[in-house]
C-alpha cells in the first residue's frame, strides 16, 4: 500500500460526492482519491472538472483491478453493496460499504463471512451515527452500568427528515426496486443501529414518519 490510502469511490452521487469533498478538503488524514467510478456519463464530466487528477472508470471491476486504489467505498443502490464488497476483498482491496449492507439477509451474511475469511484486510459497514457524541456518551453510560439494565426505550425523532428533492435526486431512492423498501429502509438503519447494539435492546421496533409522494 502507498503511504497514503488511495480510496476508490464507487458512485459519484450525493454520498460519493460527500466522500470526495471530505478528502479533497483534507478532513481525512492520509487519504487521497485514488479513482472514481460511475456508470453515468454526466458524472465523468463532473469528475473531470472537480477531481481532474483522479482516474475515472465506468466499470468498478476495472477500477479495483487497476492498481489505482487500495480501498473502496460503495455509494450505490443497496442491492449492490454485498457484491461489490466481496469483489473488492477477493482482489485484496479494503472495503467500506455504506449502510445498509444490503437488502437480503443471505447476501449480507455472505459478505460478512467472506470478510471474516480475509483478516488481513480492513472491512466495515458505515453507520454514520456511531461517531455522534450524543450516542457515544449514551453507550458509555450503558456500558458502565450507571442506569442498570435497560428494559425499554422510547425514541421520538421530529427533526430528522428528508425533503422530496432528496428522493428526486436519484430514481432508486426509497423505492422497492431500488432500495428494497421505502423511507424506513432508506434512513431507518442509522437510528436503529444505536438502539440495537449500543443500547443493547433485544428487540427494536422502529417507527419512522415520512411520506414519499410519487413523481
């Protein structure tokens, strides 16, 4: 591996664009954009303008076999996360898959099991709330046993929502065909994970309000 980790960004949409900006703004120490991959020709033009030094690919396999990247992040529809994660790990490329890890339990299990067979590689699933100071403090309190065993929790979110423009930005968002579900699948994993793991709730029943109007 080079001195700095060369990240291959698969999908230059909203999330992929955020990763690219974080890196170019110097917010991720010792990391550079190794390459960008997207099947949308318009994204090739965008990448050429904003990230002219990064090689561009329209085939993610070609990118991970190019020698341009040490690691990849998947910023694509959920169905593709397990496949891309496994293909990267097969080629000894470190992998970070966005949440949720997939749509089908079987595929995610296969991804996790394959990653476990490659202990020399770094593999992770992105849960963006894990570094939120609020949830880190909650986990600390629970782990220290300060409030005893949690028997029940209530979490009401009234300020976490996404406007229609967000769903219009990509036709696959919050659709059964594109994500395997609606708003709950799109945004639900972020708050559900701290409840299920960090707060050690045996069962999580998540109700998230949100309406998606069809175009």
